[in-house]
C-alpha cells in the first residue's frame, strides 16, 4: 500500500540524545504509537555522504560523495528522481546542499531558493543558506508545503542541533536544548501531518562527538534514531534491530509505492 511520506532529517542528532531529550517522540514510542529503531550512519559521518546514502541506498565508495567538499548533483537513481519519474511530486525544505544534490548544481542563491515547478528531482523547493536557520521555521514551512501542495515525498531538513553541536558540543546545555526544542516543534507538526495522511520518519544524518564535531567512527556519531509514525496510530515501540542507513531509500520507495532502483540492494525495514 502506498502512502505519502515526510522524512524529517535532524542534522547532527545522535541516538542517545534523542532518547534522552525528545519527550514527545519517546511518548509515542512508549504508547506503541510509533516504532523506534537505531540506524547506523555511513562513513564518513559527515553530511553530504549520508544525505546521498539515505537517498540512493548505496555506500559512499559507490556513490562517490565521500566528502562534504564534493559538490555536485547525484549521479545515481535516488528517491527524488525515482518518485518524479513515476509521476509523483516531491518537496524539500532544507539546506542548499539538497538543492545542489537533487535539483541543480551550482546553487543559484536567488533562483533556486524557492520554486514550485522543479523539473528535476525536487518539484517544490525551499532552501536556506545559513546554518543557524531556526528549526521551527523549517518544520512549519514543510507542514505548509504538505497542506498546500500534497507532495508524495517531503524532505524536512533541520540544522539547529548540528549548529549547536559545533558551537557548544554534544551534551552542552545549548545542544540539549536544541534537541528538545525540535521535539516540541515536531509535537505540533507530526499530528498535522498525520491528519493529512502522511507517514512520518524522523532520523538524522549523523550524531555529534565530544569535540564539537563528527566525521569519525564512534557510536556517538554513527548511531542515530529512526522514529516511524503512521497515520493509523499504530506502532511497535522500541525495536532491538540496528538498521543501516542504506535501508532507508528502498524503504521510502516501498512506502511511496514505487520500484526501488536495482542499485538499492539493502532490504527495506518494517515499520
Ligand atoms: Zn555538522
């Protein structure tokens, strides 16, 4: 059965901080109204390699985006390109890097910041250029996008947690407050999205380490949460399985009712 899906990608949100600080999402899990997994980020635990692995289902060695310094469009079938090729519409509210990867590169700071007629990958785009973009504005823009345009796939990408991590470090008051603040915004947004018939996934590209950074191999940067919430209100609580980020793209395709690309070799996960 196909569904519309919103994926909330919380940049820099580790698994343990989410469990400790996201009271609304954990309430859904505790009440069996959501399913919660831990998902393993790919290496290196930086943003662009993980954005691409989450959307193509292949490892960085294969997709080639092994560094944040590799700035180009995705060369592989990905969730955006497959959805639009199947006649669905997509949307993204996020940092400009998503426009570079799934719309057009190089990024045109004016022309690509907002559009509703994208002819490649992302149909409706709203992109920001500053890493301190308030998470509330990003999430609300995504909900409005869902209400106004009803795209089949909506990527919502927040950077407040990552920004706090780089400035103040994992475990700092600022980082922890950013995690809880996003949870409070999601407590408004998720019910509104469920009402529209969306399924919602909340995950992250990578976590943060004790040195105001990420990119390495420790569990603090590799393990991130994967919350799955369905409009019917059913969930399976905490699941012991540890997912791989490579499973996300085929899972999204499955949920959207489109065929995963042959390059998406990982198994979809149940949610
Ligand atoms: Zn970062």
